[in-house]
């Protein structure tokens, strides 16, 4: 039976010996061949995007992940259409939560937080993105409670702006951070409005940086025996994305402006209309430029003093773009891509999402999978000497609550009591 802790009681005892917290992660010690993180126990207390995606990435590489979901559910389950699983969960949610166990706990209750205390005692890594101060209010502040109680714990906290400073504690949303962090100001066309990047890029980058931070902390734990706080914010993420605009402003003082599909410093590096759709070309050095114009049948442009170097091409970019555009419009995308590839010029059709996912190379790399049990994006990190876990579909809310707690030693009477009290989201 678990020992109930009082909220804010820093001296509350650990779970009684009858409970084996590490047994919650049932496959952690027996799983083999899932990746380099096999045996690592991750407690995912997060919701929406950055935290769940971080935990999913760890699961892809072998970590055993238990997601704790509130009775109301992670709100992204409703972010559709499209929906899957008989319209009970969105594609949005499922793409961020595969390969996890799922338990439902009402952490607003004393009983729910007592179960959480048991889970925390067995975890190697915790990921949470609650509103700043929530865990402390529940009696689980990392710095003053968990670091002492569980010194080996790696605790990843993801917030919008951090927990201190002039904006500490404010909530964070991807588009708001794109705006606040300057990213939106450089995305779009000069004569148009600032544009949000078409994917939640701040959240995604924050998730990947959180993975890096967790792995660094686990490496440090191997040396010191102690875990530590990984303090990740969406603000950190968006500021890290501003290259080369931040570097240009620091060096030159000019405020970067929107340039549409033009590169801020490299010419040509943009989208052109081909005969059958949009086509991207990059000629980032003089050799590539010579090969480009030769392939397009305008080799004389390489000797034109207006286009002799990138600096010159930048000064005459509109004239050059117009000339190249006329030639590119005469070609089909696939044919031109093959010819430029042979000439050593980076170029590609601007593929739609379905074209990208079903392309031969994407399938070859295992980045789009269609199996009997899983249809979706694959694992994007490959290691030569270690495999990864084949993704399995996201679980229903609370699908593993009973199994997980039974494995820890919760008896039938205790489970029934918690269920009757609504701790599992069902009265």
C-alpha cells in the first residue's frame, strides 16, 4: 500500500516496502534490442507538444515511458480532424505519444499525488510542462524536495519563459514565442505581414533540445551518481533558431527584414516556378553557380561581372532571379532536378507532404512506416551499433493504469478504493 503524502510536506516518507516503484516500468529490465536507452525509466507528466515529443523520442530509443494523463485527457486528443481510434483521439495526439504506457491519475487529489510519489520514486527521468509552480504546490518541488529525496533523478522542466526573471511563470505557446522571439518578423515577404512558420517549430526544437539536455544529464549521472535539473524553455528554443539573422545584427547592426523565399545572404537560393510546379534551387558558391547557368543554357552569366561573386549576385539579385526564372519555367521538375543533381547543384521539387512521405528515399530510410500495427512517421535518429524500438500506436487514456499499479504492488482493495474515489477518472 502506498503512503499518502501531504501537499507541501518535504519530510513525507518514501513509499512503504510493499510497493516497488521501479516495477511500474514492467519491461524496463527485460526488454532487449530496443535501443541505447533500454532500461531507462521515464515518467512523462507533460501534455500538448514539446514534452510529449521529447518523451516519445526517448521511447523510440528504448526508454520505457509511462505517460500520466489527467481525467480530462491531454487536450490534443481533441485537436482534429482527422481522428483515429474510432474518433476518440486525434492524429495530432497519436503522432506525439506512440510507444508509451498510459495511466490516468487525477493529481488534484491527495490520493492521486500519493500514487505520483510512488512513480517518482521509481523514475530515472521526469518530464513535465505544468504551469510554473504547480509541482511545488503539490509538494514535489525539484530543488527543495525531489533532488534530496531522489538524488539520481534527472528532472526536465519545460516552460514558456522560465520560472524567474521579468517574464518568469508566464505561459508559453508556439506562435506567441515565434512572435516574441523575433522568428515571425523574418518570415514572410517584404510587402506582406509577418508569418508563423507552418509547423510548431519552437515546440519541436524545444523537444529535441530537451532530449539533448536529458542525455547530457544522464551522462553526467554516470560520472557523479547524481541527477540534475534540465531547465528548458520555449524562449531558449526560439532564440537558438535565429541564425544567421542574430549574427548579422550583432556584427552589422542592421535589423534583419523579411525576404520571402530569398536567402538573407546567399544568391540564388530560392523557389522558382517550373513548368509543372514549384522548384527550389541553391547555388551557394561560384562553382555551383557556373554549373547552374550552364545546365540552364545561359553559361555566359557566369562571366557577367554583375554575377561574378555572391556579393555581386546579391547586389543584382532581382535581375538574376528574373533571368533564371525564365529558364527554369521551361523545365519539368523531375527532369531538371536530375540534371542539376548530376551537375552538383543542390535543387529539389517543392514536394507536398504526401509526395515527401511517399518518396522512395524517405521510405528507404524508414521515415514513413506502414505495418499491420503502425502507420506513421518513423524514427529519425539512426545509430550504427544500436537499433531502436519499432513504434507502436499511442494508447488510450488510462489503458495501463491497473497493470502498472498492480506491478508496483497495489492490491485489489487499494485499486478499488482509488477507482471509487475517482482518482483514475472514473467514479
